[in-house]
C-alpha cells in the first residue's frame, strides 16, 4: 500500500473506499451495450485495424486471436510496471522519456490530454469549488455554527494552510499538538493523482500476476489488478470471476480511477469502479451501490435512508458520508445533481478524447481536506495566501455557510511571525522526522523504515518505575500505544507495521495494551487492522497507504550511502581484494 505486490493480501487495508466507516451494498456492473454513452467498466478489446474506432462502455471479453494477453505480458513483461516492448520504448522516447511526467502534468493542467490531436480543447473536468451559496434559515445556521465562547469559535482542531513557491502545506493541530501534515508540490499532476479519472490504454496483461500494466500518461505505468476489474457477468456465464486475460488485452482503451498514488519505483494503482466524492455523498456511476456511513447514529441513518430513497438516481449508486449528519434533503439532492453533472461531463470528454488522457482531476489538497474533514469540531482554518483564502471561503460558503466565518487570513506582511512558526508547526515537524520519540515517563520509541515494512521498538529508557517490573513495563507500553497511534498518523506511515512492545508476563496486561492501541487508532480516518500481541511481544498491523509519508516528503536518500546510513571502507575492501589475489 512490496506495495503493489502486497496490496491484495488480507489485512492490507487497501481498497478504493472514499469514506472510512462506510457500509455499502453490492456493486453490480452494468452490461455493455453498443451505441450508447461511455460507461464504467470498459473492457472492450482493441479492435482490428479494419474495424471501427474503439468505444468506451462494454465488457466484451478479449477475442482468441492466438496471441493472449499472457504471452504479450511475458514478452513485454516490464519490470516495475513498465512495458518492455521495443515499440513501447520508442513511444516513450517520442513522448519525452522520463521527462514527459513533468510535461504531462503541465499539459494536463492546460488541456487534459496526454497525447493526440485533442490537446487544446479537451480540458479535464474539474471538481466544483465555486458553486452558488446554500441558502439556509437563521435557526439552521445557528444550529450548525458550532460552539462559541465570548464570541469566538471553539473546537478541538485547528487547520493551518501555508503556501510558498507553489508548495502547499497543511497542518492539523489538536489543541497545540500537531497530529497531521500534508504537502503538495506543483508537479503533483504526476505524483498526487489519487482520485483522478483517466482514459487509459492497457500495455501488458500478466496472468501470472493477475494484473495489467496501464498507461495513464505518467512516467510509470499504473497497475490494475483482477479484483478491480469491471465486467459483464453474462459474457462469462456467471461462473465466478473470469481470468484477467479473458477480459483485457494489450492496447485496449479503458476508463479507470487512481486509488493509490505512485510511490518510489511503484506505479499508481487503478480501479474501474469510479467514485466521485462530494461534500455529503459519493456518487458511484453505473452501479447499484447503496450505503450510509456507519459512523452516524442509527436514528440519523434512518432519516438519511429515507432521503436517499428519494434522491438516488436509478442508474447510479450513492454513498452518504459522515458529513451529511443533520443535512437537509435539499442539500443532499443538490450535491447529487452536482456530481451527476460532473459525470456527464466526464462521459462526454471520454467520447472525444484519445488515450491516455486525464478526464477528471481532483481539486487542490486544501479543498479536498476541507471537503472531507472540515466541520464544527474545527475552531478555525487559517490561510496565509490571499488567493487560496478567497477561493476556500467561496467553496465553504457554497457547501457549509454556517462555518464560513471560521476561515481566516494570516497576512504575512503585517503578522510578526510566519503562520507555521506562530503555531510551532516547524518545531514539531522536525521532531516527527527523528527516528527516536521520547515518552512522557522517560521511555522511548525507535521508528525504522525498511523496504518491506516499518519497525517500531518500544524501550523503557529512563522509566524505572516505582513498584514492580511488570507494572513499570505495563505503564510504559500503555504510553507507547497512545504515542504510536499519533506517530503513525502524523508521519503517515502505511503498509505493514511491526511493533515490539516490552515483554509483559500477565496476559490481561497484554490484552489491555492491544485494546489501547486499537482505541487510539480509531481516531485515525485511515483504515487500520491490528492483530493481538504474539508470544514474542510483537504486534503486527497494517495501515492503508495512499501516498508518500512525511519522511519521504522532506528527505531524499543520501547520495553517498544510498540511504543505508553507512559508508563502506573502500580502501579496506580494495586491500582485502589484493591480499586475496596474492
């Protein structure tokens, strides 16, 4: 979340869910039909050169032409998800090699078309961030405004947005403590593409991996696993899920959405089940999905279920988000209409674009965070960029006008300190990048990253306790469990995580430590799975990984040691070699 290699294992927590804690119904693919508008689930094979132009929208199995996707995949089998064919390499060179990633991102911003003659007129669909304001009566506004004390809003969280040289940083504080940090760079049309929808082209089909490598116009091909395919069950007789080479073959044009950003040498991960998130609902086009967030109380779920029955479009699925609590039918209906309009625009753009093309782009990181998280628990959002401040206020006014007054501007020209310094963000970030974390009682955590997993070692350190060794170790482990949950969230550590707690003899103590860890992780919106403490005192867990973590955002591997943290003694090695030859 290896990342692509291990993403399909049990407990990886790697799905395309848009809102954690959501209960959804079964999603049924819509059968393809010729001559209709583009649809989700395009698995049509590339036509013969004499045939018609490829269309989007059906799930016809690949024809048996004596050259299966498996053979193509074996011949082209590119390491790291790249097509290994000579023709593919020639195509990439013509597009600009590795450099096309930056160019492609810029082209995407300008036109939305990665290649072809459609540039200039096929711009990608943008998420709506400037809709007309919602009109609410005074009583409704007052009930949604949140708590105030002496005329000032109060809340558990604070959000700080700092923009400098095109780089946007978001810091989320609980009280004065930094709990989350996000960073977005100008080139993130290449690296931060989670949620984007592409008209893409299949490069290789690898039956042995049950996956296909897909060109979406980024430097590395994306990966589409068999479990993320959409297909027509009738085409395959309803006898279980077909093999991937039966559905896909090289050079097919498919519609797909990114569920995981490219990380290091691994490409992005795709799904054919597209979902468009709004403020209150998530639209799942061409699906029967029906769901309401499990985080809501049962009485509220019942009310929203009645609303959903009236506003849900027949041909599309809808998931109601946690943010829809106490929201009126009119607001939910408006959110659904807005998403339906976006989907129609995506379909129309797909019909006149050439693969690979960007069809839909998620909004900037600040807008995504406000859409997903901003509510009355936030005492405010402070932004130090005037343009960003104006656009965020317009967006909040259109989706949640009761909280628009909690958006404020930090003027760097008149304020004595920069925004992040005023709230001690930089100081806390530096501590979060250290491998050692001190606990209040004197214990410590050592956090080590490896290629396969992250290891966290718990030490008692200066904590000598007062009564007994078991009690000292138990209290130390309880502190560590709380701090580990915070560090995973702050550092955005994903994938497999192994925690080495200090050994405890009492079984009840081990169980309480595991329960404390799970309770602390429950406040994390990213899905996790935690197993019990083993006989060796180890806890195995997974945390969904979407993009790079905090350390990867601020650091590069050392050129001298290659990130190993050691320098080899070349003179000694050379001497040993000469001695061996004698």
